[in-house]
C-alpha cells in the first residue's frame, strides 16, 4: 500500500520534462495502442470494423456533410491526417488515439482551470478510462463516439476558461468549441444546453453567460455550423438515414413505449456508470473513508459539474419519454455522463484528507 501511495503521489505531482507525469503516461499508453493495434490489424489481416470502413469510404472527399446521419468533424480530421500519412489503418488509429489524448489533456486542463489540484486533475483524467465506452468500446469499434469524448472535454475546458477570463477571445473560443462539439456528434447539443443551464443556475457564475459578449460565442457557433446545417437541409434523407435505431414505433401505445424507453434509459445509465462508481467506492474503502462524518459544503465549481450532469440526464430522459424512443445505448449518453469521473474526483478532493487519498 505504501509503495502504491508513493507511485500515486509521483504520478499526480511530478513532471517529466515540462509535462505532468500523468499526461506523459496517458500519451505513452495511447501511442503504444496506435502502433501495436495498427501492426496487429495489418499482420493478422483483420482489416477494419464497420465504423472505420465508413471512414475509409469518405476519406477521399472533403464535404460539408456525409451520409449515415453522422456529422462531419471526425471525417474532416481523418481527411487531414490522410493527406499527411496516406489512407491506411495507421491513419485511422492515429486519429482515434489523438482525439482520446485531446480528451485527456482537456479534462486535466479544465480541472486545473477550475482551481483543483494536480492530483484531482490527474484522477479526473485517468477516471475517463474507468468508463467502458472509452476504455474498451471506443478503442475496439467506435469512431464518432470517440470524437464526442474529445470535443465534449474541450467544450468543458472552453467553459472553464470563459468563467475565469471573460475576454473576447474566451467567448470566441467557447463558440468554436460549441460548434466543434456539435459537429462531432449531434447529441452533444445536450451537454451544451446542460452546461449553459448549470452556469445560469449558479449566482456566482451566471454573469459569464449574461455578459453581452456571450453573443460572440453564439455568432461564432452559428457561423461555423452554417455549412453543415445547409448541407443537412439539402440532404434530409442522409440526415435521418439511421432513425430506425431509436426504435420509435408509431403503432405502439404511448405509455408502453414510455415504459420501455424509461427502462432502457435506466439500464444504459447503469451500464455506463457502474464501473466508475465501483472503482471510486473501492478507492474510498481502501483509504478507510467514512461517509458518516461531517463534510464541508460543496464549492460552486463542484456544484457546476454535478448540476451539469443532472440537467443533461434530465433532458435526455425527457426526450426519450416524449418521443417514444424504445432503444437507448450506453454510448449515446457519453456527452453527458463523461462528466461523471470529473465530478467524483472533485467530490474526493472536498473530503480531504481521506478523500484526497482516495
């Protein structure tokens, strides 16, 4: 246990050259995955999965939108990488793990910008890898869902920067991050709405949104989204191509559909959150933490994370019940539940000293 604590302290507090040790460790892991999986896929002749195959089809083209109901940002990034490294499996892996590295760095930087310690920022960043959809599914098969993780984390960093600085550049960057998140996956709009609503609900922070300069964010987001929005309006069949995956049956009774959708939503949330929660509970248990003790009130920065999480889940649940959706997959909740490891790390810091050990 003592050895583990020393390793944890080094990982959280030390630097390797100019970079935090935790960032370097994640970079090394992702670089290793990029190389090893590219070699294995080529050597074993396994090729690529459905999602990566779709990317290979679109790689020669730089369009404002693509078929399959998917937004274009991830394909744009693959197109750019292909200009440098060619159209091959290595390019696909490089993009995927670079976007995951963007997520890790953005989470670390956002937590530091919110005023948390290096240890808490490292715990939040590494906590991303307790999420099955990130630790396994995103590396095994997914494409656009990887972009969700990367650009939702970047959106959170942009908001943290906006709250701290409130400069013209900060507002412009938040607008750009908002557009990037939506162009990564359309359901990222739920994180945008939940994050803005959470900030507005907190007296200490709402001035950042009520500031007239917030119009800059809105204008930048609209400008960046305009080409793809126009393309989508001109190609409605492509935009709605995979609508059947939501399991909406107009012949089904409304109450029956709502009950089915609610059950699937609860199960998807459970499947997403169970591992991060169990890992955190184990960490608390190993440090001998007692929840019965009196603890400090949550600071605004922590409330923001929990409130964003709660509002986002409430919006998604309302949509499921209102539209008759009967199929909900855990990965569709990534834009909101990606906040969970960050909120739990913030909670741990507040419950020092045992919480910090956890």
